[in-house]
C-alpha cells in the first residue's frame, strides 16, 4: 500500500506519515515550557505539601503552582511551509499560544508567541508570502487574521460579534479567503452562552467584500477548502436539537458510570485506581464531506459520510478521516481507499 505524505494531530500531538513510516514531532519550545513548569513545581512543592505547607500557602495567598503531570500542551493546527520539507504549526498551553516553523532539518523557529489570544487554524498562502490564521480572544470572539511568514505584521481582517474560524486561501490570483462563521449569543450579563449555525463566507482582502457561499439554519458548514478546480469543499453537520442533545448526554453519563461501577467490582486489587475507559470519537454518518461550486446557492454533492476532518492534496485527491482512519479519494471520483490507521485523529493535512 502506498502511503501519502500527511501530517495529523492526535490528542494535541503532531505526527508525520511518509513512505518510510510514521514519527512524532515534538516542539522544543513546548518541551522547555513543560520542563520549566516541572522545575517550578518541585522548587515550591514544600510550600503546599502537608498541613503546615497548606497553611503557609493560604497565609501568603500564593497561587497553586502548575503540576507538570497535568500541564496542558497542545499543537492545534499544521500547514505546509514555504520551503521544501518545512512545516508550520500553532501551539498553545493554558498561558501562551504561538506560531512556529520547523525546517526539513528538524530545527524549530518561533515566529511569535503571546498570552493575549489563542492562535490556530493556520494556512499558508499558495505564494508562500503570508499565513492565514484564526485569533481567539478571551471575550468569546474569534477573528480571521493574516501574518507574514517571518512572524510580523499580524492583522485581523474580520470583526464583530462572531466566531470567524478555519480560514483557507483561495487558489488563483488575488488574496481571497474562505472561512466558517457563526454569530454569538450572549446573556444579559454579556457572557457568551452559545452560537448560531456556522455558514461559509468568502472575503476579498483587497476590497474587504464578504459574500456567503453556504448556509442553512439546520446545519453547520465547517472546515471550508477552496480547490484548484474552482470547487468549494466542506463538512456539513446537522445542528443538534437541544432536548435531544441533553438526553443523549445523560444517557452517555449513565453508561460511563455503570461501566466504572462494573470495573470496580471486577476484582481489582484493593487500593488500585480504577481503569479509565478508552475514549475514541467517531463522527456519525450525518457528518458529510460535501462539494459544490464556489457560488452562493450552488447544488452540493456528498463525497463521504462520517467525515471528521479532511484536506486537499496537490494532485487533486481528497484525504479525509473518520477520526480513526484516513481515506483517499481520487480527484475525479471513485472508490475511497484506506491509506492510514491511527487513533483519535483530530486534524489531517496533506503534505
């Protein structure tokens, strides 16, 4: 079986798959943050360990130091770089977020990092001069932004009470982006309590003209991609019914608790921690990979069912994942072939 060259993210970790096999890509910057958290925790552990230490910590009003065992570090998006063999990715912890480039030699370069917002959904312009990304703000908003490949000149190009996410460049002349957008609902105190359905928008960065390409109050349209063939690709998901969603969540909680109780009574040694059930998300068949002309109101066709993420390869083929496996579909249609097996694949990028 011939494996395509892909990068995918699973559980916040980045993996590369080439013909010679698979390997994990670790960020030196992220590792340094984790090591520093461990050093701080060990240096200050005496202040909070034991009854006397807890009393001292409370008396000094000291914040709890991060436990390196629960230190959150995640790579959230990845795209091809401007040089052969280069990757660019976004990384975040609970404190900071940043954009990084990794050369073919494995050397990591930090383009920028900040504690002011969260950067994700990175995509390189076909000309290699700039990046598109999503900027998540603490007040519950998200805007589309562009950034020079050297990490300078960050500029937000959308605004408003909305979640503008997952920008992708449109191939061809000019500077155009497609992205997903949803309005935000807030309570009387101004806190976000939900969002409306996601639609797909296209923006011309020169004229700042925005047009809607796909929308339906019954569906979320997410992860848009504009193909070199002039077509628009995306995943369409039914909007959850609130009553059905709550009932389903309650059923899942009951099943999970019953499983824990059963395992606790299955003769495990006294004092041993109960085993944690493995969780792997598989999207329902109603999550469909769609294709339509890149014009408003165009008729869409279904390419695959149960799609969680996808990308377009340079040869025109389509790679998509159902969360566990990756499939390839030829450019002109045909039967999908499984090309990669993994666990909890959250994001896939064709290289």
